[in-house]
């Protein structure tokens, strides 16, 4: 791949399978994984390139219907469909994780259909009690055992610590990139940002960090960034794997300046704390610091305080990125985010930040009704 | 004038009528505890992981999940679901959750059990017990209820290992130990909340009774292997309720023993649950509670259901040697309920077929002609594996499958007429595959 | 100064021309090619008002087809326009319930501005479409459905919420001899109920104004009022509130620009039938 910076991110976004196949041809071992929960530091410490398995909003689902009913998460159905059609053939080995109901089951069904030589399933707890961290760590230890057995190599704890540093370094660069949207107008668009994040999920960590450095320099110097618009929006909810919804929003009088989705900040934001046994730091970061509604946050002395525990970090985003509206989006059949909607909407109402909830079907088409709602929302807040 | 009394298509077990008072008692106890301001906990099916501990400490559990099935059967759920939607909850969420949210909204609005709530409604909780078991709704739903009830919440862990065969003992050990440690935490939580100590002798006595109930209930379901099948799925769905919610109670054991006697007598006398068993089916996974009469129509065609709802079936008896460590004993049983079908397959030499294992095991042991699946709009957990299960039964055992879309609670998405229209074609399919199996040397 | 508001809905196109009050109004059916139609309707409205196109200071387009109006200066969503239109007619209105041929909306207003809204544009069963489908199936005129439903002595419940299944259910009830007015009462209640529950998400506040073509159906008005527990406000011509609001918003934009001494940004203003494909 010869392009650099923003152009490179665009190219990878447009053809991620192409880039991953290049990597394979160069001799890289590819470990596919789902969601944001597998400990990627352990994956790279064993010399794999972690590539997140995602769906496509652009590909009509056909083959997956022979394996799974239609009323489940459309993104997971798409992931299965792409796999069955051979469009994810760059994945050699695979890590699944118990993230949400459908994802848990998807992982086993995916393995059943794809028959990867190595498949490991991480049983991530939904609660973060004291004993849950031990349980999470035991899960990592088991993962280490099976991966060592498969590769014939041992995982070196010092190497693992180096990987933690490398991954944290990339996270710092991601946070720096997001910081460039604090100003008004933001220096890059929400669509560009999503393309970059999706590109990062498709290439090795060092390559991603290199790309980020180029992008940050490029963006800081650019003259052709987004225009100032009435609405500065934060986008919350289900993962997005194409820019269509953000494109639609940004075609109106709005800039998407921040997000809380797992193909965005959720994947990259928290660092791993360096602990003497690196697995402890990893367990804490992946179980507790990673923000996703699939994890149950302990209740407090009031519902308002519960909301603060669950959503307080988003309030901080909204403040620091000077957000004047929130778009809450989730895909149809996403129960994990569906349950959150009334509570998070009430939270933003209390903070005086207007919000709009959109349910979509994880496709590129039929965006017109959503567009009218977003347009009316922007009219409302301007 | 003589009006021929229409012969009921399904001969329900007489002893299933004995279950009704057990369920009524459960609801009455909840209402009474509420009125007398004694501790009430909103709980759910958690595969026997937590409620018996609460009971031993004098807490009365109330079950919104079961309340959802009651509201569905009485056609009241639609109203509560409408209220839930007006509160901004998406309509694809668990039907029981929507029903509860709607009920609770009304209860808060009226300041008491709402007008028209069946079974005396559900009393206000002192605390709520969530579970990680099987589906995320089991903690997301009660988390949502915090909008209405500012009461403590405890969540029980529930590992979901992919390795369910006996080979990975170290995985099983870690899982059970984690659950047991958490149960100790749960006991500490209760002791602190209720300001009293757990009476371990009382708990042990309840556990002993519970285990006897499981054993009898297991044996009853084993008897259904007989031809013709003596007990229909409709009786299972009635009788599974006390097993989940009141297995600590000696009255429950007495009722199940009567059920056993009746089923055994039917087997000894060759009596089936339906007059003319032409086909033996399994049903996956949860029924349309609002339209159970649908099964009577199928019974008229000779369809008998010998097994159903795998995740709600009791596991086989097991030596629970945890010694005096009651949390460990409880954890082990709950965990066993999740992994036992993998053990069975390994023992019997069946192929490992993942999540389709319970249905595979049953297909062989109950000599099944077809699988009927019911995808549920509001329950992905009980729907996800349907297609795979049908594929496995067809590919490995030459057993055909049929799918009828609907929901547990929302009656507007279930179309019985269309489903019945498909029956003759499916019967032809079942006839055909019977021949195929015979030609391959299988004996059913 | 003259201002025009054009509301291109999926079934009807509405135009209002006003200065200090409404000079002309036109309502016509929307064809498949609404761009094509829009300029014809505009010409009719201009002729009725007795003014030329160039005399229009500002034109705002709203509704489903608003992006395909080549002579509009600005597009504003029907939500904002209905809120403005209703506020100008009923200053006490806090909630708008709009039921059209293809969709239904709920809008909360404070000080003439939108503060919340909900929409149903996915499911036909909560819109005028449901009435049309059943009118067709029973061989009735859409306009007589409402009156007929009021004659019911015993409303019948329609249990299917999907238009397709409900049609089958209704036809079989007719065959069973259920009185048609009882079925229609049930039908009206079913639609009102869906719209009501949708609107409840915003916490309905009095006064409630009902707009859209379905507001002309007396049976629907009664069904909705029964659910609300109080009467609703209905404009003399409930189809026009969007176009009225659009015109007023245009006027407000121009006045604000004049006060600030800013230039008024206008569109290309091509009063012609544009080709369908750009």
C-alpha cells in the first residue's frame, strides 16, 4: 500500500479485505476477533495481527438465512453472511467473546461454518465484582494456554509488557486525533474519523500508529476541513461499519464531533495500566474500563447516581467537545443498546443537552426517514 | 337435545390441576408479604442459583417473568407493552420485560397495584435479584426498573462456557468456584440488607427437598420416552413453574410425586396424551403463551409433543458432593444444568453438535419425527439457534423441521391460521423422512 | 412582501401565499413526479392571489418532497413547519398530532418552537393508509368511513396490528355478520391508539391540536379524543398547517435578515418543471 495519511485510511476503509490480504501475502498471521473485548496485546505478543471481524451495511444478506433466523442483530448476520460468501477469507484463526447474547452465539456459529484451525472463546462476565476480575484473568490464562498449544510458542511476559506500551501508544494517538475535533469547526469530519478508526481495526498496531501520526500532522495543516455548522453532535450507540449515517447527518447543518460507539472511542479510549502481572492490568481494562452497556454497572443510592455511573464519561465528552446535541442510534434488534435509551435520554434531558433517538436497520438504504428526523432535530436545537 | 361434548384433543394430566394451587399460593404469598411489609424480592428464573437462599432468609420472591406469561395468556400484556413503548423502550426488547415495565409504570402512577392486574399483581420490591443466566435481559431489564424502584440490586454470575464436554475439567472448576464465591457475596449482601443471619440448616433442608423435586421431575420427563407419549408439552409448561419457583416446598414434592404416579400409570397402560399419536415432535424454544390452544389444533391432527424448551428442562440427577459448603453445592447444580447435555452426548457417543445438543439427544432418545421451532420477535436468546438446530436434525438424523414466527407475549405477531395451513405439507415431510430413516437402519 | 409556503406530502401538495394574511391557498394531489406538479400548483396559487412569481420575497418548501422543488429558497422539515403553523392558528397549543396519508407525527411546542417530536413513517397501521386499505377492501368511500363509524353501538376490537392481517380479519368479521359500523369503530380506535401511544412518548400536554388529512375524519377525531380524555383543536383546513408554517417561517427569516441588515439568501428560483433526474 503506497498511500499515506488520510488517503491511506480512505483506501483501507474502501477495501479492507484487500489490505489484509496484502498483509497475509507479506507473511503476517491474521487473528480475527469480535467486538472490543479480546485482549489484543496478547494477540500481538504472539506475533499475530489482530483484525476485527465486522459486517457490511452495503452487502445484502443472503446466505446467512440458511444458518440463523432473521430477527437477530443485523450486523452479526452480516458478519456470518460475509464469512459464508468467502469475503472474510483473510481470517485464519479466530477469537470469540461473550459480549452480548447474539455475539456469544454468533461466535460459535461462525466457527461451525468457518472451521478455523484455532478458535478460542472468551467467557467475559457481565458483572465487575471483585471475583469477576480473577475470573476474567483466569479466562486470559486459558486463552494463553490454548494459543501457546496452537502456535507451539510461549507467551513471554516481558514481550507482553512491551505490547501493552505499544497499544497504549496507539490509544494516545487516537485520543490526540479526537482532540482535533474540539475546536469549531472541527479539523476533521465525523465520517473521516470513522474511516480512520475502521482502518485501524484492519491493520497491525505499529502500522496504525504510523498512519495516525501522518494523519494528525496532515489534519493540523489542512485548509480544506469541515465548515462551521450550527450543530456539534455526539453520536452514541451501536457499532457503525460504514459512514452512511454520519454522512447523512453531516450533509445537514451539523458536524459529528465526538462519539461513544465501539468502532470509535469505546475500542481505543482507556489505557491498560502497567501491572507486575500484565494480565491484571488487562483484566481491569477490558472488563471494567471498557465502556459498553453489555457490562452491568453496580447500582447506587439513586437512579440519578446510577445514570452518573453509567453515563458520566459521556457527559465529560460532551463538555470537552462542546457538544450541543446528541444522536442516540441503535440497530433494530440490538437489545443491549435498546434498554439504555430511556435512561440515557433522561440523563441528557437533565443535563439540558437535547437528544434524538434513531433506530436503523444497519443498511445504506432507507435513510430518508432518518434524515427528516435529524433535520428536524437540528432545526430544533439551532 | 344432546350436544356432543367435544372430545378434548389433548388429555391433560389430572394431576396438572394440582399445580394451579401451588402457583396461586406463590402469588398470594407475594401479595401478602407486600401488604404486611415483609421483604419482597423481584427475581426470575436463574436456574436455581439464588432464590432458595432468599427463601431461607424469609424473603418472598415475586416473579415478573412468570407474571408476563400470565398477562400474555389473559391478553393483558398488550396494554402493558403499549405503556412500555410510550416510556421510550424499543418494542423488540424481551416481552416479559416490556410487560413488567408497563405494569410498573402504572403501579407508580396509581400508587398501588394497578386496576385489572391479574393474580393480585406484584408487590413493590425490597430489592431485585438479576442473573447473567442465558440472556442479557435478565440484568438489563431490572437495571431499567431502577427508574421506578430505588432498591438494591444483586446480579448472580453465570458462566457460558463453550466447552461443555467433560474434557476441560479445569475450566469447569474455575467456573463453579467463581459462582460459589459470588454466592457467598450474595449471602453477605442479604445478611446486611435484612439484618439477620442465614439459617444454614434451614437452607440445607430446602436444598434436600429441592433435589428430590428435581429427581422426580427428571424421571417424569424420562417417562415421556414411551410410545405413545403420556404427557404433552402443555403439561410440561404448566408443571415447569413450581420446579423453578417453589422446589424448596414439600408441597411441590408431593404434587410432583402424584404427577409421577399418573404418568407411570399411563405408560403402564399404553395411554398417550393424545388419542391418536401419528407424529412425535419436539418444540423449540418458548411457546406462544397467549395462544396455547394452537397445540390442541395440532393434536387433532395427531401431533404429540414429547419434549420442548430445552433450557427449561431439569438436568439429570447428579452427586452433589460439596460437603457442607452450600454455596458450592448450589453453584455446582446450576452449572450442571447448563453443561449436562454435552456430558450426555459424550457418554452416549453422540456427535458434539454445539447448541443443538439437547435437541439432538432428545431426537434419538424420544424417537422424534419432527421439530417445530417458534422464532420470537422479543427473544433472540430463545430464537438464535433454531435454524442451526433444524439443520442438525435434518442433516444428521433425517428429521425435518418447521418454523412459525411469533412471540412469547405479543399476540399480534403470531398468525395461527397461516401456521396451521403449513401442517399438511409438514406431515408429508415427516412421513417421507420416516422412510428415509428406516432405509438407513434407524429404528424410528 | 409576499411569502409562499409549499408542503409536498406523499398524497397531497399544499400551497399558501400570504403577506399579513393568507391571500391564496391551493390543495392538489401529489403525482409521482412531484417536482413536475409543484410548479403547476404554484402557478395556480399565484393566479388566485393575483401576483407574479417574482413578487414573492421568499419561498419555503416542506414535506416529503421538499428537496425536489427547484423554485424554493429554503427547505424546512414538516415538523418545524407544522409547529409554526399550528401556533399561529392556536397559540395555546402545546402538542400537535398530525396524521397523514403515509405517516403520523407528534410534536411538542413551546413558544411556537419545537421542543420534542416523534414520528411513525414505517408502519401503515398508524396512518391514513390503513383507512384507505380498508375502504378499498369494503368498497366504501374514504370520506364516509368516519361518519359510519360514529353509528356504532358496540365497538369491535381489531386484534391484528398489521394492516395486511387486519384486512383479512375485518373481511372475515364482515362475513360473520358483524355490523360494519362496529368494525369501523374498532378500526378507528386501532389507528388512534397507535398514534396516541406514539405521541405519549413525548408526554402529551394540553392544548392538543390535530392536523393532517385524517383530522377531517370525524370518527378519528372522536377516537383520539376518547383516548386523550379531552377535546382537540382542529383548524378549518387541517391540511394547510404545514404550508402556513412554512410561509410564516420564510417571513420570519426575511424580517430577521432585514433587521440585521443582512442579505437574504435565495435559491435559484426556477419556476419550471424540472427533469426528474438531475
